[in-house]
């Protein structure tokens, strides 16, 4: 016989002996912990708005002036940056003096059809030069140096960016990359944001106003050419100057002027 003891066999279970035995239920916890939820990062808020889908046919000075006029009602606009080069075409940056002003402007202006194209607006990923110069002047030089160095290192050094640029340029040459026309119906540009020209459109005039009165008022500013009243509609008129700059000066000086001491006249550039 072997020196090792054989293991004791378990006694057989008699099925009849199990009858009538009530087994205790497995306890179930009263509350089941919820699965962990993925953490959501707070929305990045900046003093600068990044605007896309701008009308590329509008001249850059006119576009910048229109953006400044549109956004100044939400706070002090420190700077508007827009360029006509290929990389920045149809885009712009608008910098405010505070992130709160930028946030309010984003919520209320997003989708506004500036020059018949709804604007796409988001927060810029970094502070603009104008914001740093205003709010953190001590670090402005260092900020600008870092930005220029980063721009020098990243501009078209990434192979994917370089390949994308080459494809985009080729598409623009043969027309294959043309952006499809939006199916969204065109919305007429409000009078306040029409591009400058040498003819002014006057509204909300007193019905008793005369051509001589308007001539006397607008001749205070140089290069006045003509004043035209509308016989069938006495509360509007057109004032034409010899050049766009003279018309702009008169518009800024006399907009909301109380001609009769009560009602403010509204002056915008005329539609072409």
C-alpha cells in the first residue's frame, strides 16, 4: 500500500433528504450604482470670436467695418482681423474687452446673414494680440514672440496640411472644389450693414421737411452733389456726395440727428 492516504470521499447526497428544505434567497442590493459617466469638459470661452463663412466678394476694409458696427453693441471691440489671402479668405477674428461680451455676441449673432451668408461663430483657441496688449500688457512682447515662432514652425510643415493645401489649390484651378450653393433662402441685408457708397438714404424725416432744409444741413460737409426728395413718400430722401468718403463723414455726423427737435432721422448707405 502506498504511504499516501487516499482523500476522503464526500458522502452521497440523498435527493429525498433535500425535500422540504427551503433555501435562502440570494440577497439583492436595494440600489445599483450607476455606471460612471464620461466627464464633460467645460466650454472654452475667449475674448475673441472666430468667424467663418463670410462673403468673400466683400472688400476687406468694408467687411471689417461691417463686423465692427455689428458687434460693437455687445461691448468694446478691441480689434477686427481679416485678410484677403487664400488661407484666411472668408474668415475673421473679432476681439472684445471681455469674455462676457464675446459670449453674449456669439449667442445672439451666430447665424446672422451678413451679406447674405449666415455666419459660423466660435471662440478662438487663443488670445489675440489686441486682448493681450489690453489685459496683460506686461506679457505682450513674450506672447507675440511665441506666436510668431509657433506660426513659423507649424505653417505648412505638417505633411497632412501640406497635402491638403496642394489639393485645395488644384481644386480651385479646375473648379472641382467649388463650394455648393446653400439651399438656405437668402435674407436681405439690413440697411445698417450695407457697404459704403456715395449716396445716403434718409428715413424718418418730418413730412414738412423741404429740400432747402436738407441742403443746408448736409452742405455743412464738403462735396455735396445733390438732394433728392420722393414726392409720393415725404419721410424719405436721398443725399448724394461726390465720393464715398464724404458721404461716410456726413452719415456718421448726422445719423440720429433731430431735424425737428423730436424725431431722429435714420441715415444709411443706399442700396445699389
